[in-house]
C-alpha cells in the first residue's frame, strides 16, 4: 500500500471536507429562504457576515494545525492506529466561531455579544449540513447533545426559532 494508501486516504478526507462545505452552502440557501423574516437574514450586515463565514466554512481543516491530524483521525491508512485530535480540535474550535465553545464560556455566558446571533445561526447551519450527511436534523442533534452544549437561554430560544422555521414546509 504505502504512498498510494496515504494518497487515497487524503483524497477521501478532502472529498469529505468538500462535501461538508457544499452542504453548509446548501443549508445557508435553505435557511436564508425559510428564515427570511429573522434579523440575521434581512439585516444586510448579518446576512453578508454569515455569507462570508459560509464561503470560508471550516477552512482551518486545511491548515497545518489540523489537516494531517483530522485525516489520520477520520481517514487513517492501514498502518495508522487510532488517532486523537487533541490540539487540532482545540485549534479548530478557536478558529471557527460557529462552534459554541468559541463564543460562550462553561457557564453559558456569551463572550462576543455583537456576534452571537450570526455565530449561533452558523452553528445551526453546520448541524444542518451534518444532518444532510447523516440523516438527522439540527434539532435532533441538539436534543441528543444538549447536556454537553452550554448556551444561554436566549441563544437556545433563538436556535429553536430557527429550528421551527427550517422545519416548516
């Protein structure tokens, strides 16, 4: 296997990242249409901020701090054993504000009060994209993981408003 195995696994990882980014872009189109009455869509500043974030979604997964580590963790070669993300996951969260850990603390207090709404909407987009891949919804993901996700009540209410909008036909 050797070099060809590394190339194959690297290609699989890149295909996965590309699919996820395309799914985030698809989710943004859906969310922007279904949530058009919400401020993060009708306000040009919020809309363009989220659109820019969507365009560059998870770009850090291509960085030297994350690329090889993520590839080894999710697409290991035959010779590679189980790999823990560790520092790569910490780098990813710190460099991608759509992860709640980046904009709240462990008591659910928001660190960046001006940005939380866009970051929260982008977080839901990320969950929508994962749902396209794995067959669930952002609401289902949140419900299954809410004991680990620390958010202030107003962000949870906002998130449920988004869930209600995107689930309407």
